[in-house]
């Protein structure tokens, strides 16, 4: 009886062996196909544009000195009115002009140095700020600023705390077109890579939009902004 069972055991083992071999083959082919699907390429797409600033913040800072505080405040009032008149002559409306409280120092009240040697007891600074969307008019006024100096107003130049700022606040209006352009640029790079590797470009696996940056185009033209975004996109590759 044991002899009659041996062929059955042999056939059963053979079938199991063949089944395991077939399963191994199918599994290996599935892994290969999965690896093919997992092939990808990561590229970056760039979009850049030059845009004119649409807002300007222009601080006009001047200093003055006097031994009489009442006279100093009177001088500040005259200077401020002269600046308003000058700016309005340059087509800058009064609504775009604002004044900070004047900063005045009494040198006799200082606890350091020899205040008795100072030529003037009171020294002060006044800042007049122009906030406007009329970029051309403001830039033209800047070229005529010496007219205020001729009126005896001592303007402060290269003041770090009161620098001219040009702003671009319309980024949301150009974002969609720039993202589309960056994506198209990335796809063109990916297609070139796929062609060079004898592959076909598939769908997007994942995408990361970079941050938008807005900076002056160059040092001499801060009113012209360079807007830039870089998108990183990963595409599937197929044979």
C-alpha cells in the first residue's frame, strides 16, 4: 500500500513545486512592472517677470537747530508748509502727505558731554512722508528736491531709517499666469529628459510650488520689480 501512495506524493510535490515556481515568477514580474511605474524625473520650472512698482513710500527728512524752542516749532511749521506747497506743485495731492511728530533734543538736559559747548541748545528732526501710487510724479519730485534746500530747509540724505520704498502689491493678479508658465517650463525640461533617455513622459507624480519673490530689478531702478517663482514637479516615466 505504501508503494501505491508514492506516485501520489511525488505528483503532489511536483505540483507544489511548479506552483511555487510560477508564483515566484509572477511575483518577480509584478515587482518589475511596479518598478517601471515608479520611474520618475524631478525638474524645476522658472517664471520671471518685470513689473513696475505701484506704490511708493518717500520719507523726506530734515533737521534744524535753535536756542529758542518756540522759534524752533515755528520754523517746523513754516518748513512743513513749504514742503506741502512744493509737493503739490509736483502734482502730489495733500492726501498723500503725512507728518510724524518732530523729534527734538534739549542738549542741556543731557547727562553726558559738555552741553555748554553746543552752538544750539535744541536740535530737531522732522519727517514728512509721501505715500502715493503716482510713481512718475513722485520720482519727478525727487529730482527737484534741491528747491527745498534753496529755501533753507536742511534735508537729510542717506538716512537708513527713512529710505524710499517701492512696493508691488498686485502679485495675486499675475500669480495664475506665472504658475502656468513655470509648470509649462518644467514640462518642456522633463520632455527633453524623457526623449534623451528613450522614455515617454507620464503624468505628474507630485508638484511643489515655490514661494514668489519680489525684488528690485537692479540697484539703479528700484521702482522696477523682478517677480520670480520656481516650481518643482516630478513626472512619471514609461518605456
